[in-house]
C-alpha cells in the first residue's frame, strides 16, 4: 500500500486561502489597523501617499493566491504566489519599523504569515514536478 502524502496539500491550501480571504475585508475595507500598517510601510519606503494603492494591490494579490491555491490545476501557481507574498510580508515585518508585533497581540499576523509561507512551500514541494514541467514549457533555464 502506497501512502500519498500529497493529500496534505488540500488542508494546507485551505488554511492559506482562509488566511488570505479572511484579511481581505480589512485591506479592501480600509480598516484602521490595515491603514496603519500600510502607512508605516509606505512612509518607511518613502512612498508617502501610496498607502491605499499598496494595501489594495496586496489585497488583490492575496485574493488571486487564495483562489488559485484552491483549484487543482492552478494550485502550484497559487502556492508560488502565496510564497512570494508571504516572503515579502515576513521581510517587511523583520526589517521595517513594523516589527514582529505591530498590533501588540503576540505577533499573530507574523505567525500567520510564517504558517502560510510554510504551507505554500510544502505544496510547492509536493507539486514540484508540475511546477518544473511548466517552467520548462516556458523555456526557463533550469538545472538538469
């Protein structure tokens, strides 16, 4: 009997999609906490006045990742997008004035970003053959 561990992709995808979709109301609804977070980021990046554009752009990317990761033929794309988004989120939490715990709640947002990144990377590992096959079809240079 063969155990197929790639079945783990579905609960991980569901978790990542849930996190992305749960926070959309804050980004798209201009919740004060979300506005604060993106204001800190845009000010730190010397992009004063671009808070809304950055917040809505990130929300749109998260919406796309949350949908793509739940559809089997696009799961690898959704996981790659999720990994990129969460890598950026973690990076900015670590190096910017936001810090690990911007809301003084024990770093919940940072922890969730780390968990979503881990979920996406596990999905990418299990679906790596599909991702590599697609990259080859695009003609991307890959090691043999």
